[in-house]
C-alpha cells in the first residue's frame, strides 16, 4: 500500500500543479492514504501563504471529479479512488514547536527558571498528536 500511496500522491500533486492555480497560496500534498479496497483516498493538503485554507479545500473538493478523471488517466489501478481532502497543519505545527524550543533555549535572565516554570510546558498539548489528524 505504501507504494500506491506514493504514486497517487506524486500524480495528484503534479495534476494540481498543472491544472489549478491558487492566488497567493502554495498548496502541497503532504500525504495520501489509499484505503485497502482502493475505493477512497484521503489526501492531506498543506496550504502556506494564505489565511483562508478552507477556500483552498473547497476549491479542491469542487474539482474532485476532474482530479479523479486525470488521476485515472495517469495511474492504472483496478479502481480510481474517490478523493477526500483534509487540511494538514503539521508543517505549521512543526514550525511552532521549533519556535517554542528556541524560546526555551534562549538565554534566561539571571534568575534561572525552575523546572516547574510554565514556559517549559508550552509544548505540552499544543499540536496534539499529528497522527490523530491523519486518522
């Protein structure tokens, strides 16, 4: 299944890059999870440079039939999976985690913070489990 996921991801990414344009936004497919029966494919989409990621997802959903038809032309499979798009904020979450870690590593003032300092707990619960967003 891993190979199928990667092939669908690569082809879907190239179709979106060729066929669609998004004003001021960089749209990328981070992960594709094709069901074992090949009927559905969950595509996790990352949107950078745009405040309205929901409009990007709506545009992708409205062009679903066209994207599936193009995918069927480029990838030979028993079934062409129905595409289901999800917003993947793992890149933004990772950037926020790095930012928090840099704040923690920054030199503290003369008073070293105690291990019970709330700033050391900023990380806990911020992003949740990234694997939960892909379930």
